[in-house]
C-alpha cells in the first residue's frame, strides 16, 4: 500500500479507493479481472490527474527488472516500472545507449512513454519513439503482445496510450552503441538572435535547451549537449549568438546549487550523465513546483516565443524557470509531435495553482492560432473540444480504447474529459 497517495510534486492527491503494489504480472492480471475501475501508476511524476482512477491504482514499481538485451536486433526489454536512470547505467555498462532522455532520469519507462515524454534534439523523437514492442494486461486480464513489426497502426495508437489500454508490463526499446558527450553552457542569449538563427541554433548539437525566467527578452542559459564519440577536436567560441560561455557549473534556476545538475564545462562523460539535466541521486528541478508545457509546430517556434515574450509581465512573477527544446516528428497517434517537428515551451511554476491557473488561459489563447498542444502529463486549462481538434487521430484512438476496454475499466476523469467528451 502507498502511504502517501500524492504525486511527486505533492500538488495532486490521488482519489482512488485502493492502492496496490503487485509483485508479479499474475497478480496484476488477478487485480484487473476483479476490478471494475483501475489504472496503472508509474513513478507519479505527472502533475495532473492523468494517472488517477475512481477505483484501484496499480503501481508497477515492483516490476523493475531489465529482462534482456538483444544485441542482434539492438533492443532491450524492460519491465514497466524500470526507471530510465537504472536502465541507462545498465545499458552503458553493456556498451549501449538510448537515443535520448528527459530532463530527469527518475521516471519510469512505461509512465514516460504513455505521456510522450521528451528530451531535446532536432533529430530525436520523444522517448516513446524508441518503443518497438510492449506487453499489456487488457481489461479481461489477458496478457497480450503488441509490436511495431506486427501490429502497425494499432501499435502506433497504443504506445502513447495515456494509460487507457491496460496495464503495460514490459516494453522493448531500440538501442544504439554507447557514446560520450560533453555539455557546455552559455549565458544571456538575446531572443532577437533567434529571428535569424533559430534553426541554426537548435541543429547545432545533439541536444539543445534554452532556459529563461522571462524577466527580459533573453534566455538566461543555453545548454548544448554534444556527441563527442568521433573525437573530433572542438574549439568553443567564447561568444555564440551574443551569449557568453559560462565559467562555472550552473543550475537552470540561478539561485539553486548546480550540485544537482549533470556535469557541464565541456567535461566528457557517458550519454546518460549528460543528456538529463539532473543527476539520478539528487532531487531534480526545484521540487517545490508546478509544470506546464506547450508544443508548437516547428515553423511557428519563433512566433510562439515572441507571443510568450509579450506575456512576460504576467508570467515572470509566477515562474521559476522556462525551458525551450526541440523534438523530431513521429507517427504515434497521441504524441504532440505526431507528423510535426516541434518546439516545446516548458514552464516550471511556483507552487501556487490559484495564480498559475489564471495565467495558463492567457498563454493558451495566444498560442492557440499556432496549434499548440499541451504536454499530457502537465497542467493546462484548454477545453476538451479545443484539445481534441488538435489530434487528427483522436477518433481512431477513441475507437482503439473502446476495442481494448469496452466497459471503460481503464477510463478515468482525465480520459473521460479530454478523450471521450463530445463523443
Ligand atoms: C521534475 C520533473 C521533470 C520532468 N521533466 C520532463 C521532461 O524533461 N520531459 C517531459 O516530456 N516530461 C517531463 N516530466 C513529465 C514526466 O515525464 C511525465 O509526467 C511522465 O508521465 C512521468 O512518468 P511516471 O512514470 O511518473 O508516470 P505517472 O505519472 O505515474 O503516470 C503517467 C501516465 O502513464 C500511465 N502509466 C504509468 N505506468 C503505466 C503502465 N505500466 N501501463 C500503462 N500505463 C501506465 C498512467 O496511467 C498515466 O496515464 C517531468 C516531470 C517532473 C516531475
């Protein structure tokens, strides 16, 4: 039983009547058969009620084994509750890497993929794009396999499944040979520089992140993560697009210690100790926070940033830090990057929902003409009707959920509102 049924940030208390922590797949099957309403729970890092259920919550945290490495197919299979940090260390020891990681390594593979969690990088899709197969317990308790190879469209609908198809017990992910990276940080990049250099900037290294507190029209920090496995000599310019190379390690929130952050200053290290911003053994981000994020099609990136810049006076007082990242297009139905390369504008807010919920509609209204899609696992206020209009595959996804779960066992308030309302 979970003692304190709230999410990681503590801003949401789960309303489920019962919490379960099964040790085996058979126990999950048993729970699914005997429950009328339930939902799987990962590491509880989502900020809204997406993971909740009116009935039972099934934590998959004890399904935490790495099942196998297939060197021939460049694939690793893990149980659903494995965290990226655990997997990444293991893969690196075996000589392998994942294509990308989120800002923190603490989240579960199943939970992260279910919400299309992403890192940054023009050439890298979100984390769910690495999934090549999965196993899930469906509403009647059956354990079924689904794969990219055999199940085509259905699979592409199931991967970013928002927990609606069943309880995922295992996932297989694409891997590649391990590689070394370095991370360099620049300070004070004027927003105006992006007018001519946005594409150049985001394509300049493996992964690029911009951080700003929106107190003026510039980015406080630019984080560049480089793949250095080719050993090519790198000569860093002390100035880049008007920004200056940092001379010490920095936390994205300037007032916090950089101790929690992955190594910067060009020091080389394995991919999994550079791709996340935060170290596995420390608290990620600030801890006392709320988060929202909007993904806009790449071609609207500059306009979206200018729109947010014009809302600075509303945003800045409530903000801890904002981050801008790029993500490649994919073909997963419910991914915010479905068929569109995207720029994600993220907000780490102060923990003051009353105030934050007054500014989100302003942001959403201004970003609406740019087709901004909210991150599924973060806080947003847009209407279900508007959200639904942003996903061309939504009718197919609804049908898929109905086929897998005809009596709505895995439906919760979130799915009823954002997926099924108006249907
Ligand atoms: C500090 C912090 C930093 C973050 N950084 C990023 C970031 O860099 N990029 C980004 O995109 N997001 C980021 N997020 C958001 C985070 O990645 C998502 O909330 C993600 O879903 C968390 O995974 P989880 O295991 O905690 O999922 P949970 O919150 O536990 O669950 C999320 C969803 O997954 C479903 N689910 C979980 N396990 C299963 C399963 N076994 N079978 C079926 N469905 C399942 C749940 O039902 C629910 O719908 C961050 C969040 C925090 C708190």
